[in-house]
C-alpha cells in the first residue's frame, strides 16, 4: 500500500512565507548562497560561450593561410575549449547538487516519517533539469568535434563541416542559455523544498523535546 503524507493541520504545515526560527533562517541564507553561486557560474559560462562564438565569426576566409587567420583560429579554439569545459563543469555542479540534496531528503524523510511527498518533489525537480543538461553536454561535445574537423590548419578540412559547426554552435549557445535557466529555476525551487523539510523537522523535534 502506498504511504500517504500526514496532514497535521494548517498550523503545522511548512510554508515558505512563514516567519522562520533563527536556525531555519540560516539554512535559507545558505540556500540563497547556492542559488547565487550557480547563477554566477551559469552567467560566466554562457558569456564565455558567446565570446567564443564571436571569435569564431571573426575568422576570415579559411583559404587564406596567413598569420592573422592562424591567430584568429587559435584564439577561437582556446576560448571555445575553456568555455566548453566551464559549461560542462556547471552542469556537473547542478547534477551533484541534486544527487546530494536528494539523498539528504530521502534519509530525513525516512528518519522523521515525513512521507514520500518531499522526495517525490525533489525527483520531479531533478528530472526537470536533467534532460536539458544531457542535451547540452552532447551538443557541446558534438560542436567541438565538428569544429576540429573544420580547422583550416588541419591536413584534411571539409568545407561542409564548418557550416555544420556554425549551426551547431548557434543551437548550443541558445540551448545552454535555456538549460542554465531551467537548472537555476529547479535549484531555487529545490532550495525552498529543503527549507520546508528543515522547518518540519524542527517542529517535530521541538514537539518531542529533543532540542530542549
């Protein structure tokens, strides 16, 4: 039989707008810090991808194998590599965050018998972010592969690969911005969920005299 969450009445239901005790407020500040850190990392990674995209557009005629072209290609390659690694790192941070908070919510709900709802909400939030995350990771890797194929300095450089590389770069840049927003939104909602679990745990401990 499926376990149903306990309803302790309106006065005991955790709410996001309720006045929190000092420890819960501290927890809320930590959640806000995580949100700010992830938002900053996302902005930096997307700006890096945009800069690499701009450097790629500035590359002139690939048939002209001169020093200026080689410098432009090298600059584009270095910025694209750095931006791609940072974007992959940001997606990994988001995935690690959901894995960690998911395990904590699961163990806390089992220990305090809070029911399956908090864990179910956490899973829904995680899978709201994961599909876009996976697509972006694949796009970044595929775009880089076609970028290497279209390198004018390579011995075998296919002209059609540069067109595919450009199209993939456009899709990757737009997709990564959208995925970053979805991940940040899911992290913010998950932070509020963690806060609600903390409040309920504190209420239970106080009612049993465990914190006295």
